[in-house]
C-alpha cells in the first residue's frame, strides 16, 4: 500500500512532540535524567538483548498484523504513522490476553502489541486512538524508559545487574510514565481529530464495556467532578494511591484531555501551528521548568493534606490542627528542596554536556 492510496485526511508534517507535550511529562523527564547512574542502567538493559527475545516470543506466540492479516487494523495503523509523520514503521502484533491494554516495547526498534481483550472491547475509531497513543510514545522517545520500567517492575532479579536501588528507580519511572501517558493521549487526540473518541476510549476501559452502553456526557461530568472535588485530604489520598500505578485513572485522563482542548492548543495544532523537530531544545530551561513544576506539585499535594487535617481538627481538637500546619510546612520545605536539587543538577549537568559536545 502506497502513501497515495492511504485513507489520509491530514498530516502533521514534521511535528515535534514538544508541541503538545504535557507539562508533567516535560518535568518528569527532566527530573528522570538527573537520577545518578540511570544512563548506566539503561546501557546494561540494552546489552541484555531482551528486545530480541521478546520479538521472537511474539513471532511464535502472537499474530503479526499486516496487509494480509487484519487489514482494517493495518490500514488504520498506516493512517496513524502518516498523520504523525513517523520516520519508520514498527512491528505490530495482537496477543491473546484478555486484559484490555496495549504496549510498546524495545531498546532499538520498538514493537507495538495490542491485547486481544482491547481489540474485542473497542470500535475501529477507538483502536486507532490506541494505536496513535502507542505511536505517540515512540515519537516522544518514551520507549526506552517504558521498557526499563517494565523490566524493573516484572524482573526484580535485575537489581544486582543494574547496581541501583530498585524501589527508588521504580517509583521515579512510574511517576514519569503516568505523566507520559497524558502526552500520548494528546497525540492520539490529534490523530483521530475528535477528543470525544479519546474520551470514549477511556470510558470503555474504565467500565469494561462498549461505549454504546455508556453516556459520554455523563462521564465527562464525572471527570469534572473528579477535578473539582473539594476535600483536600481526599485529593491527597489520591496522590498516595497512585504512587505505585503505571497509568493515571481513566477519569483523570479525560479531565486532562478536555482541559488541553479547552486551552485552544488542540485547535492551534490542527491548524498547522506547531513546533517542528528541527527546532532546538534548551535542556537547562526544561530542568528549571521541572524544578518549578515539582516544587509546586509537592507543595499543592501536602497543602491539601494539611487543609484536610485542619478541617478534621474541628472535631478532634488542637492536636490535629497542629498536625495539619506541620504537614503544610513540611511540604513547602520538601518541595523547595526538590526544586533546588533539580535546578542545581539539571541545569549544570546539561550545560556541561553541551560544552563537551561543542
């Protein structure tokens, strides 16, 4: 199938993922790069050749999608690649797994896998949104970190090989991956050109049934309720419940998609106003933005903890009120420490790298 015969309605020529990158993704990526010895760990993972092993497992135990195998999915996949102006095509498989999910994996050339449960659950437009989400990860250079995260989570015996405190790296990668999901959701929305398709996809995944049985307007209202929930302590509990998860809650993802669309950035990019891949990135600036983001993030979370505890103190007395105040003060101090560390390490290290390359 040639480019001229593809069912293409639009192409975002040479688009840079920086055009739609979620600020949390930008901050988490900059912070992740400052983890000591992480580059060494990544190199060791590449040397393990796990991608070659996984490719052989898929080739022998899954169905490879192509022009003659599930051609409607393959055609949709070609649409995604063309729309995001991808430089290459990547192997695409469907694997017999009932959990509705998809993934991208690899250290040199990525592989995309759709679970059979996902293909059975979603309609064609939603499958395309998922394909665009995974290709969005590739365009944003997320794949190596994603691969490392999956290996660290499911192969704990690697701790001796990598020589790193596994739990700390896992938590950092999980924080990053949740933020990266928001960026990939934006890529999906740009490809399908309809935010409601992305939102319905999230709704189906949350409810485990086709969107025909659900009301998308009610689900978006649920997302607004989630976003505007008044109790600070409850919102802080969300933060701690998410620390060990790979994906943000589907309702939260819908909230983030709609906020992005309402900001006007979606329409701006569709009009052709976006950054291209040849525009230079300022690593020191991104490290500084990461510092500001995480300073504010930790302060906001723990400020809500403190507010929640102080509200509870109306019933339990002065000791709880003091605990709430202390939590808020500790959060401010911790947030400032994280921010200062990122500013110091991020900016200085990137400047040194630039000097060495020059």
